[in-house]
C-alpha cells in the first residue's frame, strides 16, 4: 500500500478512537442502543482495532 493511503487510514483510526466513546455515550443516553453483551463486545473490538491502527498517527 502506498504511504498516503496508510497515513489516511492511521489518521481516520486515530480520530475514530477519540470520537467512538462520545458516539457510544450519545447512543446509550438517547436510548437508540441498549447495553448488551453483544454491543459491549462489538464496541470494544472496534475501539481496540482503531486504537491499534491509529497508534502511530501524529496529529499535526
């Protein structure tokens, strides 16, 4: 993969790691999503993948 594509993926994953908890909180508070084992496991899997992929991004 080219460096520009990897850089864009890292940046997207980095910002998703920041925004996912806020989105999850809004969805739970408004009642759109209920907390179940499946939703919790799915959130942790997506959050972990984004955190790992975006770990080396430097937002400058």
